C-alpha cells in the first residue's frame, strides 16, 4: 500500500535567495522578508512575501510600498515586538564622570 501525494496540494513556495548586501535598503528589506518567510505557516503568505520581494528587487515598487504590503504579515508574526521597552538615559556630565572614573581605575590597576 503506497500512498500517493494529494494532487490538490500546492507545493510550498521556496525562500528566494536574492539578497544584495551592497544595496542597504534592499538588504534591510530582505532581512525582514527572510524572518517573516521563516515564521510563516501558510503557503499563501509565503507566496505573497515572494511576490513583494521580487517586485522590490525589480524596482516595480519602492521600499515604502514593500513595508506597507507586508505589514499585516508582521502583525501576525509570533515574534512581533509591540511591547513596551525601557531605555535608560543619563546626563552628559554624569556619563563623563563615570567614564573618567572607570579610566582612572583602569589606568592605576596596571
């Protein structure tokens, strides 16, 4: 008894390897595409991501349109970073004092 694969199933789209490291805006968009493609579970989502990155590569759309087109995939992603974050700040004078103290300790430890 051998099972034949279902003929109605469409094969999953493959990830496109068209990264251009010399073109920074495209490289940044490709990194976003790559992360979303790896986390996508539906074939339609992967196909949509492929269409958008190909259009960006061929200059049919610009970066702003690319990000607008994939925004709904980013919201559905399990790794979405929409939580709060904390950022510590300090005055320049405090930073200088801290840095000078660390340098003085390092200099005299020798």
